[in-house]
């Protein structure tokens, strides 16, 4: 499945599963892309990946037969969005989107004129996406993260921004946004679940995709059963630590 099919499936609200990568390690990213995930998301906001690492990671993902590479960009910035797409990302996940105006800026940055403001320079993306601007616009997805107080308050308006393909819940920041003392604070569990439902319903009513980040596969299955249309699992760094710790514990006979 490549960019055009991925975009069509996401917009059709078909179920998609992805994996999160924060490590600048193209070899491990290539292995992950061969597992069977629909997409691998490279995290340039909080991850340990720079521009060259992003290019290498997207190249590694493209070595698989099915997965596409998404990039969570550093910020809602036209340069960052354009560089990720020029490098070959099938779509961008834009963090900290507070309102419809911010969502519209993200869409414009990812879209060629006359509909948007993306500058033409598909250095690597033209190998798989486009290079005709109209085709690139068709095959590129734009996802707005809902994770701030403003984003939650304005989620219904955000979901109705023309050209926005979907929203994506950042659960850690969202929990803090609703008053949690930590990113896992159980004291706001009810408020968090209400927010997660509100975001899902807003996307459903607008007819766009609804995605969410999850700590594990079981949690992803739960969110998909609730009505989310795509879900991402954990991260390579988290699983590396968990697997190593589990083997150490077993080796000690604990």
C-alpha cells in the first residue's frame, strides 16, 4: 500500500494501524516497516531524529512492500511541513493545533497552489508522490493533533476545516490539558475519556479520520472498537526498554 491507496483508505475511514518511531536508526525502522503496519510515524517533535535521519527513515520505510511513512513535524510551520513532504513523507501529523485557523494553516502548508502555499521542490517525494502538484495534493494526508485546551475546545470547528484529512489524539498532552498533574494522572480518568469521546464524535460527524496514540496493541484495539479509525502503538524506544528489562528479569529468575 503506497501513498495514494493509504490516503484513500484513511479518508474512507477504514481501519489503519501504525507504529511510532523516535530513534534515528534506519535499520530498525526498516525492520519495523516489514512487520505489517500500515504506516510508521517518525517523530521529529519529541523524537531523536533530525533531517538526515528523517530522510533515511523514510527511505527505509519505502523498502517495505506496504507501509508508508508519516512524519510528526516539529511545529505547525510551513518550512517544517514542506521539508517533511519533500523528503517523501506520505503525510504529516501537525502538533499543538489550537483552532480552525491553525488547522487551515497546516493544510495550506501541505498543499500546492492555488489551493495552498507549499513551495515546489519535491527532492525525493517525486519518486513516489506526484510530481504533478494536483496528484501530490491528492495523495498527501494532513492530520491535526488535538492535545491542547484550545484544540479540545475547538475540535468541532477544527474537524470541519476543508482539506484536513483527520485528527490525531496526543493522550499525554491531552491529559495535562484537562487538568492532570502528570501525563498518566488517574485522577482525571473520567474527564480524559469524555474528551477522547468528544474528539472521536467530532471527527465522525465531520466525516474525517480519527486517530489516537496508544501505549500497546490492546489499547489500540479498544480505541478502534470504540470508533477510532486509525491507531498508533507505543514507540521503538519504549519497546526496546521493555523487552530488555523483561529479559533481564527472566535471566535473574525473578
